[in-house]
């Protein structure tokens, strides 16, 4: 049974909006509170760490058992690059969706691959960053900064990872010709989620990396 | 992952389905509603038994019926069970069964997601209680205050069962909330504008929004706590710079909206019962809607009234005191509208009406003591005393449970096709009302006299004996009242069907179809022109003809599926694995297995043949 036939057999929804789209929006609303709680905790505990390492340079901090000058752990240029890539991916997924809706297979596959690649780059950047911090002696429970940082960015990263898996699944289907224009909504739902994950990062990036 | 009823089978479901497998794979909102109801009622009885053992322990001074340790487990599990496994899923039973019927839909919008929610809820409830068999029933209070819950002060698995169990339950709640939110927005029958929805649907709608916005916050708090206990963080541990008060903020930002999650469905049920048994439309429909919205909105700005004793300073105290008092205004609007509804009505004193009226009276008492708590100086006197216990039992038992019981008498004939005995129903009501007041009214006095809550006994000679003895007698009467209900229910279920489609002269769509409804609910999608469609029809036709059962040939229903259960097991194993998080133990193998099962379930679910 084709989707078009299914639509023909059912009354339109009460609002005219697609059911799954409303569901994604409701879920995103819920997720806003999830990240708001994580970000608030990060801010509440900002500057309250008893020992280093610290996010930004500090003249006095307790590190390796003695008070000393501490360097900040953040590598802002690298994360800025990751941020830019993630932002571009939001643009790419819009182009992919446009391709899907117009039945332009080349556009769809090309831009969707680019989106997935951007997502992978971002996740890779985070994996590198986390490993790097770990080698600098910043474990998950080292101090309040490390705990709140890893929890917040870790949950964001796992959302990006889920998005990559979701988009890759659609890419796989699309490559096998299973994403005709009337099913473009399947991509639109994933794209909505993807945009949300990006928007959350736009909040996290300045709050965590730029604010001193 | 989410698939709508748009993608369903073209198979006709003419034959009746029964047997265990049909229940495991069901995606029918009515069957899922019954599953919710049956499971929640059993949990409710368990929570009741816990409460009764508490009352037996407190019946006399210096009693030694239970140990202090077991007493901690009893009051923790009583609170946790009644809130998360009793009242919430009993409301979910009515959401499931009656939201689609009241809005004229054939099912919820995502039937398989609905089954998933139920299975996750059931597994979560079993998980929390499983601690009992390892002598590790949760024991740190239903509010789980830090840093009592830290690994240092709560070694053992008790708190782990609680933390992980609540996370599992949270997933069920959010999945269900998304489902009902979209169902109400998008599945209404033609003509049913938002301001023509039955009040139960309205209050349920607001409840779903509260669930969506409140549960993520406790999820985060529980994640922090889990990390503190197992992975070396110090979110709530002062030794590492953490602040135990942060737990209280996160918990009550969830916890106060949770109060409305427990009571708004009750408001909705009572707003259905009163008009029907007064033979008058609901008074002030629009005011009812907007007062509900206003209550929910304010509900997110009052959480710290649970924290006056932490010393937040005059500004915060004043803010949260005023915002709390403000909530009394929309709540008062509701109470006056209920009174306006019965005013001058042609009152039909049937059992549901008894419970609805009992609800109003008891809820007013609980509401008034709630306003007393909103004043910080008064609250400081009452904090951690039985006065608070009295207050929230008047709103949750006198409020929610009375309304839910009224809802059961009102709607069970529709669900089972069998009427409940009226005399037994009224005996149930009077026993419950008397038992309830004997149990909880004296707690006001005991609390003001300084009897602390959560303490397993009290010494003789403080003047606590008489009231405590009386309370235990009251609790015994409540137990008897529940037995009357259970007998009534069993006797009615063993009789042949005798319920007409519309036993109460109802005003809403669920009464336009046979009791119990056929699998497809409505042979034809109804059209609605007001908030009281059946009364319109009755006026037009003089009387309503009894609807006949029809063949469902040609009506498409979603396929049964067991992937929701597979996915739910995945969630259960993923989070359950963390219970084993010890150094040098490969607990992550369990968790990763769970993730794999979850992905398998979700992918098979997403790619299940559409028909
Ligand atoms: Cu409150």
C-alpha cells in the first residue's frame, strides 16, 4: 500500500499538521528542559571546582596537590571548527531535503552524505577532545567542572551520534531508491531533530567555551 | 521510530482475538488501557498494604512490629508506589481508554508507541520492587534527598533500584505523553474544536504537557545521582564541592508539576461526572479550561515552597510564597465552577456522583492546608511533621483517589460491559470517606503537636497514642472499603454483560457506542457540533436508540506487534545493567546488550511491513 493511497483513505489530521511532525516537536520541547537542566547545572557549578584542571587559565588553582598557576584545558580553535562544521551540516540537510522533495537523487545523496560526514567529524572532534582531557588528568569525577562538562557535552554528543545513525539509515534507504518525494517527510523528521541538536550546541558553545 | 496509524494493515479484524499472545502483541488502546488499569490497581493494593503495615506499626507507642530499617523501606515504597505506580498509571488507564473514545478516534495516534509505554512502565515498576527480594527495597524516601542517597550514606542496592527504576518509568511517561499530546491535537473528530473537547480530554492534554516538561528535569537529577553513586562524580557531595540543595531544586522543579500530573486528570474526571449526574452542562467551561492552563503554568514557578526550611533568604521565600498563594485563585475558580454545575441541577445520586462530591469536599480541606504551607513561617512549623502528611493525603487520596474511584464507577461499565452494584458502591464510598477522615484528619493535630514524619515509632506519654490508634482504625476501614470494591468488581465481571451503551445519560461520544466498544470504536467517524454531542442528539431525537454491534469489515486497524515489548526489554536491560556497575565487573556488557536489543526492536518496529 503506497503512502499516497494511505493518505487518501484517512481524514486529514485535525490541525492539518502531520502527526509525526507534531510528535517530534513535542519531543523537542521535552528535550529543551533536559538540556536546560544540564546547562543550568553547569552554570551553577561554574567556578566552584575545588581542584584543577580548569576550563580557562587561572593564576591560582590546586593541581597535583599544590597551588599553582593553571592553564585552561579548552582548545577553542578546534571546537570552533567543530561548531562551524555542525552549523554547516544543518544547511546541508536542508539542501538534502530539498533534493528529496524534488526527486533530485543526486542532490539528496550528495548533501545527505555531506551532513552525515559533518556529524561524524563533530563526534570525532569530541572523542579527540575527551581523550585529550583525560590524558591531561581530567577524569569524569576529577572536579565539578569535569563532571558537569562531560555530562553536558557527553549527552549532546550522544544526541549527535543518534542523529548520525538516524540520518545514515535514511541515506542507506535513499541510496537504494527507497526515499521517493512522497516519503521526503521521513528525512524532514530526522532533519528537525538534527536542527535541534545543532541549536543546543549553539547555546552550549558560548556558555561552556567562550564565557569566562 | 514513531509510526502513525496512517501506516497500518489492510487486514480486516473480524474475528475476536484472545489468549496471552494477543495481549502481549496488542496495540489496541482499549486493551492497553485495561493492562494499565490492572497493573496499576495491583501496585495500588501493594502500596496500600505498605501503608497499612505502617499504620499497624504506629498503632501503639514504642511498637516493634517492624524494624526501623524496614520501616524506612515501607514509607519510601509507599510514596514511590502510590505516585508512580498507582495514581499516574491509573490516570493512564483512563487516558488510554477514554481519550480516543471521547474525541471520536479509532485509536491513539501511535498505537505501537502506546504499547511500548505500557511495557516500559510495567518493567520499571517491577524493577523498583525487585529490590524487595534482595533485601534492598528503596529506603531513602520517595523524594530521595541528597546526600542521604550518596554511596557513603546509602550503601547497598536500595537506592540503585530506586534511581534506575525511576529512570525507566520516566521513559514510559515521556513516550506516553508525546503520544497523547499528538492524539489530542490531531485525532479529534470533525467539528470537535479545542473548546468543544470534553473537560477530561482538556485536563489530560495539560497533564501531557506537564509530563513532557517535568520529567526531563528529574531524569537529569537521577543521572547526576547515578553518576555520584557509581562513577565518582560529586554533583551532590559537599566533600567534592557539590551542593545537596541542587538535588532539591531539580527534584521539586519536577515534583511540584508532578502534583498537578496527579491531580489534573482527577479534575477532568470530576468535571465529567458532575454535569452528567446534575443533568446540566459544565458550568463555566472556558473558565475551567483556562484555570487548568493557568494552574499548570504557575505550577512551574512554585517549586521552592518545598524548600523553605533550607533557608533561601527573604526574597526567594517571598516570591515562592506569593506564587504559591496565587495558585489558590485558579483552583478556587474550579471549585466554584463545580459547585455552579450542581447548583439547581436535577441531581442523580449514583455512586460516581458520591465520589465526585466527596472529592470536592476532601480536596477543599487539602487545598486549604496547602495554602497554609505557602506561608514560610507556618511552613517552618509544619515541615517534617504529620501536618504535611495530612495535607498531601487530603489532596492525593481525598482528591486523586476519590476522583479515580468515581471514574472507575462511571467508566467501568463502558470498559467491561457490566454494571457495578450500586449498593455496594455506596457502602464503598461511605466506608472510604469515614476511614479516610479517621486516618488523616487526626494527623493535622498530631503534626501541630510536633509528631515527626518518617520516624518508625514514638515514645509513650507525649499524647500521640490516642490519635495514632484512631488512625489505624481508620486505615482498617479503608482496607475494608477496598475489599468491598474488589468483591463488587469480581461479582460484576462474572455476570453476563448487562451494561447499556449509555447507562448514565452521558453527554460525550464514548456513550454513543456499545459497552464494551468494538475494536474499531466507531463504525463511522462521528461529527461534533458542541461539547455535549449526545445531549444535542437526545434533544433532537427525544431518546437515543441503543447502538447495535456491527461487522467491522472494511475498517482498517493497526497490526499487532511484539516489537514494542522487545524495545521495552531493551530499555530495561540497558538501564538495569547499571545496577551492576562495580569496579572490575563487566556491567557494560549487560548495558550494551540492552542497547543492541533496543536498536533491534526499534529497527524491526520501524520497518515492520505496513500491511
Ligand atoms: Cu509543591
